[in-house]
């Protein structure tokens, strides 16, 4: 099957929680931690680990601020992250097409 190479899938995105984060941020652009948590589920610790992995890949920029004396974490999809997301979708489409 030409075009069927699963190794081209971006492992930084492919985990379920990270995939959900990237999908959500691709539309929203940015979201605070609690908004992401309500959309993708998981615990604070679990989501934090996944966000860190995406940040380390350069796909997210994490901004720590405070509002009304409460800490606030805002996650922004970077340009590199948007490019990686589009490439990820293209690779999945290619894999699915080659499987037909």
C-alpha cells in the first residue's frame, strides 16, 4: 500500500488527550486550563502532563497570569502547532485513503 506509513504520525499529537487539546485549540486559538479540562476531560495532573508535552514540542505557548488573585493558565496554539496540526490531519487522511 503506497502512502501507508504509520511512522509519519506525530506522536506528540496522537495521544487521545493531546489530540483533543489540539482539535479544540485549532478552532479556539487559546483557552484557559479549566476550559480545556471541561472540554477534554481528565484530571488536573493528567492534563498538565499532556499540555507540557505539547509545549515542549513547540505546539503550545502556556501563559501563567492571575485574575482576582487566582492563578490562571492560558494555552495558546502556536504557528508551529497549527502547522503540525494540519500536517497531522493530512497524514491521517493519507493513511485512510491508502487503506481503502
